[in-house]
């Protein structure tokens, strides 16, 4: 004679199967909700945080490069003006009109 009736084994197997099915359903529902949210955000033209951070970093690098180039242009202009001061016989050029 067995210590445990077979019905408990059957109920245990059924509960395990139900738990497994619910876990799969949960994952499927999560993926469906994520897709809907992504579609909604795309319609609103909202950017993801990673994209925003990348653009901020690119803008920062561009700003620093622009400042560096502006300093370099100023230095070259100062050198050019200093050269004209030492050599007054060279005619001054008019700045280019926009």
C-alpha cells in the first residue's frame, strides 16, 4: 500500500503545469505591452534615454570643438594683426562681405 494517494500526485502535476502556463502567459503579455508602449511612443516621436544621452554627448563634444577652433582662429588673427603691425607697407585687406 502506498503512503500517498495518487490524486495528490495528479494535483501536484496539474498545479505545476498551470504555473508553467501562467509564467509563459505573463512573458507573452509583457512583450505585448512593451510593443504597444513602443508604438505609442514612436507616434509621439519620443526618444529613448540612450538616444538622448548620445545626442547630449555629441552636442557637448561639438561645443568644445567649436570653442577650441574659435580660440585657434583668434590666435591666428592676433598673429596676423601683429605681423601687419611690424610690416606697415603691406596693404590691409578688406574683410569679406557676407
